[in-house]
């Protein structure tokens, strides 16, 4: 799996968690929750499973690699962007999901869509076709059997309204 796909998957996992258990989306509280999220994933990536260690036992976290750092930087840029623009993203989405309340939408689908809409409007360094394909595949993997079609239908309508080429990026990536 590519680094950016994995970063998007991790971003959706964090956004899902945040959607169900909202915490402060800024400052120290967000940073604390992001650190906890990444530490948990480093443990699971190293093969630790819930319940293997006994209570109070100190478990050493594996050291992060350069790949881990790159993955985290990209994922956090998506997470922070979605959280920062969440109200605006939801308004944009609501315009395209006719007769469908955002709160009725599957939590995974809602967060995949938020992230994809964020990328479409704020990450011009990523071609729209890549954004759509990634969102559809993540929805298929983490949500329902019909989620890929659902996400595809909404994002395709949004893509038709954005004024940039589908298959090329138009801007270099920012440091975000």
C-alpha cells in the first residue's frame, strides 16, 4: 500500500473517532489526541494486541521510521484541514446530498467525503481523479458494500463543479 493511501486511511480513522467522541479541535488537546492515536497505531503495527500486556506493564513503543514521519505529516495535514474547515465542508456536502441529512450518513462515509472535499478544494497539488479514486477505495474498505458507489456519486457531482483539470495537479504541495 502506498504511503498516501495509508495516510488517508489513518486520517479517516482519526476523523471517525473524533466524530464519535469530539474533543477540542485545536491546540494542546488535539495534539495530545493525535499523539495518543499515533502511539496506538505504532503499537498495533508492531504486532501488539489489546490484552497482551498486563495492567501496569511497561510496553516499549517501536521507534518511528522516516516513512512513519512522512505518513504522519500527510495524514495530519488532512486531519487538521478537515477539522479546521468542517462546517464549510459539511455545507458544501449538504448541497450535493439532496434529501439526505449529514447525521443520517454512515460515519465512515461522512468522514471520507469530508476529507475528499477538503482535498478537492484545498489541495490543488493532488489531481481530482486521484482524490476520488482514493476516497472510493477507502469507503469500500472501511464502510458498507454500497459505500463506494455512494461516495463516487457525490464526489463525481462535486468534481464536475470544480474548475480545474481532473488528471493533473495545478499547484505544488504546500508545507501544510
